[in-house]
C-alpha cells in the first residue's frame, strides 16, 4: 500500500476494539467509509493510527536482538542450549495492542516499515520489519521524578522550607491520582481504620529514666502515653518540632522497638482504641502499586513513570536515620506528611508505614501509623493526680516470698481530665476525639537486652611498596609490588 493510499485509508471505531482508541475515534467523529468493513462510521486514517502505534511501541516495548550474545553463542556451541529469539512478532503485538484483525495490523506495520526504511540499511531488519520481535518494557525510566526528588530534598535543606513552589510541584507530580490506584498484592492504597475494621487499635510506648517518670505514666497513662503537648513535641520522622501528632504501632513489641529504649530501662506500653473512622495512606501498598491504562494513551507512559517511582518512595521515606542527623534528615518526610495532611482531595487522617526497627521479622502486621494533628486527640479519662495515688510494685505472700505485682491504688476521687490545649492556644481544642486508652493493657517492660541484625565485611590489608630505580633517586613513579601481610 503506497503512502498516498495510506492517507486515504480509513479505519472505523468498530474495527478497533481497544477502548481508548475507540473512544478517541468516536470523540473526533470524522465520518468516512471504513476501508475494512465498508460502513460509514467515525474513522481515523491508517496514518493516524499508525503514528499512535509507533509511539506506543517505542515507549512500552523493546526490540529483541536478532543474534545470540557471545555467552549465548558459546552455550549453544558447547552445550545443549538452543538459542531462540525472545519476544513476539511485531504483527501479533500490533494486533493485540489494537484488538483488531490481522489484516489491519499488517497494513499498519507496513506503513511503519516504509516510514523507517532507509537505503543505508537495505537488507537489515528495521524497527517495523515483518521479522522483528518485541518484548514489553519491564523497567520504566524514573529519571524525571528521581531528579525532581533530588531537587526537592536539596531545596528543603538548603534553600526554602516554608514558601517553596518547587516542593509543591514535586509532590503534586508524585501523589497525583494515588487514590484510584491499586496494588499487585491486593493491598489498598487508602485504608479505612477505626471501629469494625482490621486496624481498630494502636499501641504506644514510652521509656522511663526515673521512678518518678515511671509512676507518672502508670497513674495517668492516657495523658503520658498520648501525643505530647505542642511545647514538648520534638522533631520526628513525620512531624516537625512543635507539631503534636500521635505515633502508634501495630503491636506492643513494635512500639517498644521504635522508641529504642536503652538496656536496663523500663518501658510502659498501652493499647489505644480508634473510636471513629479514619483514612490512612498505606505506604506498604505503594511498593507494589499499579494502574491500568492504554499504551496508546500518550499520558500513560507518564503514569507508568509515576508508578515506578512510587514503588521506591517507601524506602526513601522510612530509611533509618543515624542519631544526631534527625533534625536535618527528617525535613523531606515532615514536609510530605504536612502536604498529605492538608490535601483536600485525599482527605487523609494519617499514614501507615513499615517498621524499620522490626524489619528483620518481616511479618505483617509490623507497621507504624502516624495520625496527623487533626486526628490525634485522645479522649482523656477521669483519673486522679499522682499525689492522690500509690504505686505498689510487689506482692508479698510470705516474709521471703515476693512477686512482681504492679498496682495503682487510688486514694481520692477522680478529677476532671486535663486538656493540654486549653489555655495553651487562643481557642479551646475543638478537634473530635480519635483515640481512647484501654487501661487494662497498660504494661511495664524491663529492657534486658537488644538484638542487632547486621552484615559483616572482612577488611583485608595490603602493602604497596615503591622500589625506586637504582641510579635514579628522585624520579617520579617507580615499580609497584603487592605484598599481603
């Protein structure tokens, strides 16, 4: 089919079943007689369809080698290995891509073969030769978003943290449309938590450096284990200094490991029930995120790039930070948390992310949750102050028989719950309560030892002695000899 005929060859929406292209043809509504079914319908020219196929093939497929590599050649020559070209024939790929008949796929391939033909390569296979084979591109280039991420981190650390348009632009690119994406493992990107859901409670832990602090936590665990007031809120992975949020974990052991208590210290943990519905971004699901789309859609390659980058985002956010580097290294993750907390489209209450400290166990449900400030209010109980209670640590059964038995003994009536925010700000705390402690779960843990999972690399040492030429004391260079020692 010559080029003039190709421009006059029409393909209707009924002869192409691929939904995206079919929709585009119908939207355009250019009525012509279809070359293949002879019906008058909305059509695209063969050239237009061919150009869309060309772009899709170049972006989503890779042409496989026509000859075996040197290694494959050697294997086939000296073993029973038989080399076969990988992939599928280009005609079959075009037919499957368009969901059309073989004759249409063949005509489109011939148009593209003519387009790519060159007198300089007569006899050689070109991109759309009838003999060419392709495989779908598995690794998507994320250079664009990787570069934006590097600029995002650098800009926050060295330029501007508060009014920074580059930061918003980067995060818009990264998180756009995540609420509609799915996960290969069937996980949900946006998780519903709270009553009658799988995530209906969270654990908190805090280690004590004195008996006074320990007893304060035992007497008023709802206040002491809940989120700290603004003035006491330090800089953390998902919250800047002065921003009060709730960090919880899926189990007491995970919560304990996250506070990194020193050996010999005592840790108090407790379970907090989530008393209202919440929406959490599941960072774990992003590791296998996916979204379907049409390879003929020019925007789909950008979506694939975004998805490929999102699969690496969790590690970027939860990578361990060395002691002493927290304030600086936490800046990007703090900004991400604030961006997500303020996003009206996502309407999130917090983020679920994997535990770095418990990663060695590699078991679900070892995860952490940060509830943003708007969703971190604890419903305080009416408990007495510390001076109105006694704490007993041992139970005596006989003169020489003692067993640990920690009990808080109340001596006076309970008091009105304290609200850290009343009187601290110009207005009262109007946030809806989200969490309520279960007093029966308050537990004291004595930290007896720590476990470290590590890799080891033996360090070798060599001598590199320089022997100078006999008659040239001051010549540069020399002869090297290696000696192990």
